[in-house]
């Protein structure tokens, strides 16, 4: 490793990659929790098969694909942190584009540390405890895959480099001797290519006065709606939707694996999982909005009411929840439709929880979960309560507006915004 | 006209940042003076409806800022010390938002951006502007509609000579139109000649004095003495 690469890599490891490593701890906790909840013999057997699939001979490549998915998720979490600021002042440093890329790849690979640690632990367990022979190409293939994943995830790079890394990932997952050899060669080629220097900035044409005036949207609230949506962004919304995937998957798996279940139970399972999914999604999205939207206290001086502002937030946070209802609909669509009644309630709840949440340990999610889960599950168990929940929505909106009015908009403003764009940062980091 | 009635404001419990028993601010130019941290900006935020008083009421033209939110803010224009603009909307979007909420023609937004010299930058977001340009953008929003209450917090800070002249012109224009113009500033001299009243803030307590009767030649010295008194006490 040349000196500039080492210096840059060390910098990334101490900055963005270090922060990104937190996701490893979160992942380890999740995996431990899931296996801890599973019945003992089943969980151990599954875990054994998984370990063998990673480091020993196995007919299926499922465990390696799961490993690749975990690596990709960890790498994707690391990319914004590692790349933060690299297109600014750091461009003035005497380092060429290839060195920058290599350092970033090294840092993003390091952020997947838990995968490498797991590989070593699995190899020891499989060899010493299970007495299974180790498959060395497969073991070597995992770090190659991690580097290739890091290379693929890097933003703004030529399609050729990305394609080389993508093929390397596929070959590393396959895990045979020749495939890992090909993967290694492809990764070396992609890291030896010279990426282009940054593309020249193409200025957008300034709008003419008439064009600007004609751009009037139907309502100024729609402008704010658009700005709020931009603040949360599609990517964060997709991340939040993943939080709903687990309860939705539960609904699907429970009903598909137990066809003998009475219809009343299927309905209840669909409703409960839908309710939990709705609240998980909304709570995660609310925390994302809390972290990404800087306070705009000046906007409070404009002629609109606090109620207007919370309604806009409730729409932005509530409307995407329809995705959860759609996801549960294949299990039992009338139950999923019924849970639509909870959507306005959850949207209003989140809009209220958002206010004053910056100083809370769990951000806005704590309040969303504490109120939202019992309310949603209550509707799931006693569907007649849907009417009550709907009737409560205007009251919740007024409560949210009161919180908006009472919030200290200009106190500790800098704490409310995650300048580093770190979604794990809520308020007291 | 702005009225404070038994207002107390705290950032943290049991520690008042500002206490105002009763205060009426009439149309004309009112300078808000006092040392750093005395509560000038807090007072302007209370008038602008950015912060809600812990107790008491703030009314603009008889409308309670927190009960008749829209009516009270209809003629209000606030330019904070720190240019708070959302990074998720362009300057053009922000100007159109203000025009839409104030119920004026969007061409007024275009005209305001033009007057502030920002029309060629209307497609940019706050992240693509310099600090001075961000403040210009907020000044531009103050030009949209006929503001009856104009609240300026340190309006000359980071401004070049051209924009300083622009601020003075804006203040004189709104004052002549019968608006209540409040300026919190440490640069007293540029505004002294036009000032009708002074609010000296000392350690969260305000002292209001009309200086309409003070001869024009003595105003600057009089305001400075009030400000120094505040600073000495503060």
C-alpha cells in the first residue's frame, strides 16, 4: 500500500468508517436476538448449516448470498459517511483519483468488519467443533467479495469499474476455485484503473421571470409538502419501509406455513402484523425526518398556522404507509383494507411526536411506538375501534399543533440536524 | 401595532430570558438595543411568532399570534440574524411560498428577487449561496406584500455597501408607509436619524422610550447613552 493510500485510508477509518462500524453492532444485536428467540434445536441446526455453507462444501449458495446481502447493507451504510466531504476541500489535496478510490474502497471494506470476523469464527467452529473440511476458495472468496461490494457501492464511477466489481461479486459467491480466481483478478483490474477526475460542473440555466412566476403551484402548502418530501428523500423512505418488512413477512410466513389456521386467526394475524408494520415504518420515517430536516424557525413567522404545518408532515409521513397495507393485502385483503383506518391516526401521531423530539433519547420513534403499537393492535383485535381511532385523528392533529406551537424553535438548533447525515445520530451523539 | 401583555419567556424552566409586563410598539422605526445576550433577538422572535411566550400574549394589530396565527402573521415580515432557509427548496420556491401564503401575485415574488439582485440565482438552494446572498434572500421575502410589521435582526451584518443602502431604503419605505419597523442592531448610527423609539433590553427586561421629541441632532447621542446604559447594566 502506497503512502497516500495509507494516509487516506487511515483518515477514513478514523472518520466515516468508524461511525459506520456502529451498524455492525446493530446487526450483531439483531442476529443474536433473532436466533435467541428461535427454538433451541432448530436455531442451532440452521446456524450450523449456515456456517457450513459459508466456509465448507455445500450444495446451496444461499448462505453466501445472505452474507453478500449483509455485506452490501453494511457497505451501503458506510458509503455516505466515508464519502462525506470527499468532493469538497479534500479535492485540493495532492492525491490522484485512483488513490482516492482505493482508500475509499478500503474504508468501506473495513466497515464490513463483522463479516470478516464472522468468517474467521465460522471457520474455527466448522473445523474444530463440527469436524467438517474447510473449503479454502470459499473462505478466500469472502474478503474478495467484500472488496468488490465496496467498489460497486462507490458513487460516481465509470460503469466499467462497477461492472467488473459486480461480476466479481457473483464469482465470489459461487465460491469455486476458478470463480474466486476470476473474482480476484477482476477486483485487481477495477482497482488499478484510473477513474476520471470530477466532471465539470454544468450550471443550470436561470429561469426567466415569467417562467418563475408561471411555476406557481396550486397551493403554497404543496411547495412545503415538496420540500418536506425532499428532506426525507426516497432513499430514507425505502430504508424506513424495510422496518415494516419483518412484521409483513411474519404475516405471510405464519399464514402460508399453517394452512389449517381458521380464517378468523388469519384475519387477526394480518391485522396485527399490518398494524405493527405501519407503526414501525412511520416511526422510522419520522426519526429520519427529524435527523435530516434542519429547523426552519423562520417559517413560523409566515401566515400559516401550526395546524397547517403538522397536517403537511402528517401527509408526508402517513401517505407512504399505504405500501404496508398493500404488502399485507395478499395475506387477507379485507383485513389490510381495514387497517387503512389507522393510517391517518399514525400520520398525525408521528407529526406530533416529531415536535420536541430532538432532545429525546429515542427521537420521535419512542412516542410513536408507545402510542401507535397499542392503538394499532387494539384495532387489529377489536376492529370496531377503527371508528374511534379515526375520530381521534383530528384530536391528535390539534395535539400535534399544540406541540408545534410550544416547541422552542430556536434553542439548540444545531442539535436537531444531523449535519453528517448520520441516521443513527438522533440528538445526543 | 404590536402589544405585549404580561409576557414571560424562558428557554429553560425557572429562568426567564425575557420579561415584559406591558409594552405597545407603535408604527414607525423602533431600535432595539442592548448588550449581547440581553434578549434582543428573543424579543424579535416573540414578535415574529417564531417562539411562543411561556406566559402572556403578543398581539399584532389586535390578533393574538398564537390564537389567530394566520391573521396575526398576514402583514408580518421577519428577517432573522442567521439566514434560516431550508436547503430543500430553491430561493425561487421560497419566494413563491411567501407570496402564496401572503396571498399576493407571484410576480411580486419575482420582483422582490429582482430588487434583491437574486433573480439569476432563483434556481439555487441555500447551500449554493454565500452568507450575504442568503441574507439577501430573506430580505427579498420581506419585500413581498405590504408588510405592516417589519422585524429585522442585525440587518447590516455581512452586507456589502449596496445591500446596506438597500436595507436603509427598505426601512425608510416601510416607515413612510406607516409600518412598524423593529431593528435590533449594534450599529446605531445608520438608523439613528429615522428612529422614532428605542427599546433598551437589559438582562431580559425592556425599557421602552419614545424619542420623537428629541432633536434630530441629539438622537444619536441619546440612543447611544440608552444602549450604553443597557450594556453597563447588562
